[in-house]
């Protein structure tokens, strides 16, 4: 299915495209935190998203996400150009 036309990709679609996807070492073994909250606990994380704090007041928020949710955060056009993420 074509994500840009509003059709939601299935997890199988994302996993198939992720076979040639660059995955940072920090993501290996991590699962998508958003999928986990939705009850799908077996989706591998392919991206690490972090919140930058203006002042050093503690540890920043870090979330591991799958390609589908990464595209929802940064936009599908941006996600397609980021490290081979083709959603």
C-alpha cells in the first residue's frame, strides 16, 4: 500500500521494506515503544528519537520507534530520505 496516499501500511509491509534498512547499533534488540503501547510487542525498532533539552535539567526523553511511527513523527517525505526508510 502507498503510505503517501493515506493508506496505512501494515506491519508486514514495514518489515519487508526494512530488510535493506540501515539500523543503528543502539536500536538492535529494541522494540517500537508506540507499537508496544498499542499491544503489538514484536515490532523491531529501526529509529531512535530523542528530545533535546534547552537546559541541563536531567536526562532527555528517548524513544525507539519502527519506520511507520518514525514517518508519523517526522513526516513521510522526510522519513523516505532518512537512512533508507522507505515508508
